[in-house]
C-alpha cells in the first residue's frame, strides 16, 4: 500500500471502536516483534490533564542530554505522523505505509481485529526499536489498566493530575478513575505522581503499596527555569518530568535541563499565534481544554497573560464531555461566544451547545462552519478551545492543509 491507501485502511479500523483490554495489544506486540529491547527504558504517563505536556517535557530534556528518544502520543491534531516521533522528528509517510502494510498482512485472519489505537502503538514500538531509541515515552490513550500502552513493560510510571473525564469508560467517581489510571504502576518499579485530590491520592497509594512500587508525590512545582510551555500548571508538569527522567537513569545537568525545558513545545496547549510577545489586543490562542479542570487552568492562564482583556471565544465540543462545567470555567474570560461544529462523528451541534449556557452569559452566536466564526471581525484576542478536533481543524485551516479527525 502507498501512504494514502495505508491511512485509508488504518482509519477503516475505527469501525471496530474502542476496545479496552490487553490481550490483543500483547499479541500484536509479540507477533510484530515490537516489544522494546532490554536496553530501552520506558516511561509510561497516565492522568486526565497534562499528560501530553509532561511527555513533551520528558522528551525534550532527554533529547537535550543526547539520548535518542521515541515519543508516542495521541490524538494527533493535523497529521497522523505527529503521534510517532524519534528525537523530535515525525515518522515519514514511507515508514508509515511500510509498517501498516506489514501489519495488515499480519492481522488479516485474526478473529478479533486490532483497533486503530492498538495498530498505531505496534507501529510506533517497532519503529522505535528499528531506530535504536534509548528512551521511549508512552502517553496512555485512555485510562491505564486496560489501555493498550500498558501492554508495554515500563520502567517508570508517571501520573499527572486526575479529574473526572471519560466516565462512561473509566467510572463515575474520582476514586474509580484513579484506580484505572494508577494501574499503570508496575510491581517493584518507581512511580511518581502530581499532587492529587484526596480521593484519588489514597487509591494511588493503595495500588503502589499492593504492587510494592516506590511511590513519590511531587508536591513542589519547578521554578528557576524558563519553560517553553505557558501556564502555572506547567511548572508542576516540569517537576514531574525531571523526577521521571532521573529515575529512568538519565544524567541531568543544569545546562541540558535549561535547554530542554526552554525548548519544549506542545501544540494546542495555550499556543499563541499571530501575536507579538506582550501584545494583549489581538492574536489567536489555541488550547485543548476538554474537561472542567483543564478549562479552569486555561482561564487562569488567560488572566495571567491578558489581564482583564476578554476573549473572543470560539468553542466546539463532542459528546460525553461536561460541557456545562467547561463553559462555567471559561465564560468569565469571554466577551462573546461563537459555537461551531467539530469535525467528528461525535460532535455536538452548535444549537445544542447554546442550550447548555448558564444564565447571564455573554452574547452567543451559532455558526454553520468554523470559517464563519473567523470571518467576523474582532478587536479582541481570539481563543479557540473545547476539543482537540477543533484545534486540529483550526491549525489545518491556518496551514491550508487537509484535516482528518479520528475517534482514537
């Protein structure tokens, strides 16, 4: 298959949906010879918010030390290749086509066909092995206990802040969700966690105790270094990243830490575009805030960056998200709200979003498409948020490139 045909096949596997469980991914890794070699260290990151940013900090600092890194994250914003990177460089289209061709041949007769996410993980792990990666950083797709990434043996487990999200899959309470995510802790291996709500913390402690895994909560944010990612919460993510790196055996020095943290980038996390530093009158900010905790962090960061300057808010969301909770956190920083559709089969119609607005909300407008919201002149900075799919569509619009969303 060429690249286009390979992606068409991979995307067609989304029809198999999300299947939480480790039997299929373990078989896939085993038969595709995609388990990491003994010399390769693995850091596994789970949580509700900050997973991607923490992975980005870990990868950037490790690369600054000269370590050859492999980074697996999801979802992608614009290009599928964003999910799989070696030493910061995205996998090539030819490599994607070659591996997906081999994987299709491998699984063609399987009774239980692997999912989009399971195939992506196997592709990434085989590619990292072929490229001689010394450190692999894996971001869970969802949860932890039955997430495909948990099939990969990890040396260090990392838990970022846990909040309510994906309740239909992970449980209705914070404790239930924490139990799912804490299950990435490997018996006898080190684990690190961000500060957690009491209900989540006690569960994490119980899981670590049962598995005889050394556990440390990183309570102090990291200051004294300029960070490439904006937001007060990023100082907590950076502190967590350095502890994970140290535990994995990476030798850290002041200059490499400074270079790695300062050069970290992670698209869609308070990403400022078309604006000069210090400019509070215009510009565009993209931020994936798809749950109330993330939205609250975004609002706090907005005030820190823009003061009392309100946002021209462009918002779209998908089913299963706590939209009222997200909007409640965002509306205090919004001068006006533009509801737009999201390029996803699970998108909530803009008209339905308006019904979720609380009383005394800023003026709101419904748009039939994303471009319509951008066509309205605004003398305020614009904030696009609510869904990773929406942020990806905006980036595609700005780059004049195609956008193909995925449910995984």
